[in-house]
């Protein structure tokens, strides 16, 4: 008979079956709004991650420092309608924008540009779709994507012209302003300090659940007589 130690084997099977029941519960849509346990945890950590990526007040100084510094840029698009839509948005934000085929020629002040970007990034971070719709008649994600494309291209252009300080300010606003606002749009921000019980609960559960499965395997192996012995 394969079973050499029945009590250990029974213990291992009980642990395995209970582990499986909990696993099935984790994948069941019973954690609110039709979410399963993994989706609940993912949503929670996304909210916490967004809450820790709010840098907009700290980088507002870059817009002030770049006031009066001009730029000229040609921004390519995949199609003329996209270029026209983006040009209308840039013009509404106070930039001089001219469509030439599938590209937009821009002329403006870097400080003014960054202040408009930060204003819209703030609205995006607050999930304020209505504010961006009213300003430009475009979805929030499209607005933020247009700003990202402009600042990304401007950063490269400024670096080629060896305008290092201006490029540094632009890329800082792009990475710490536009990207979090776009990537986390639609997610409510939460502070870690406000969710300590939930975080501790998930951490403790993860550790216990991992040990649970390991101990189940150990007892089954003992029951089958597969035990390491020192000589």
C-alpha cells in the first residue's frame, strides 16, 4: 500500500481540500461589484499606487521657471483628422498650432505649455472627465495622450538643441504629471495610511496561505513515506 503514515496523509488531504476551497472562494465574484479576490487586491493596490504618485504641486515650479522660453516644433500624426483634432486642442490651450498634412506645427511658450499640461493633468488625476470635455471636446485620455505626445517630442527636440534645463523641466512634467494622470485615470486614489488594516490583512493571508499549501504537501509526502532523513 502506498500510504505509509495514515494520520499524516489524512492531515495533508484535509489541508489540501481546505486550501482548494479557499482558492475557489478567491476566484468567486463575491468581493463587491462582481470582483473576485484577485481583482479586489489588484484594485486596492492600484488605488494605493495612484495615491503615492501625486507629484503635481511639487513640479508646478517647472512651469514658472520656463516662462518666457519659446519653442517651435513639428508634431507628426498618423492621419490628418488626428492632426486637426490635436491642433484644435493645442490652440484652445493657447498655443499657435497650424496643420500641414499629417503634422502640426507648434509655436509657443514652454512655461505656458507646462502650466496648461499641469492644469489638465490635475483634472485627469481627479478623474474629472467633464472638465476636459468642456475645454477641448475630447475624452480625457485623448487629451492626456496628446499632451504626452507633444511633451515627449519637445523633450527630444530640446535635447538636440542642447537646451538641457528646458528638456529636464519638460520630461519631469511628462513623467510625473501626464503619465500618472493618464495611466491611473478612472481609479480613485487612496493613501497607505488609510488602508493599513486591509494591507496587513492581505499580507498576513498571503503568508499563511503559502505556508498552508507547503504544509499540505509536506504531510502528504510524509503519509506516502517520502521523507528526507539525515545519515
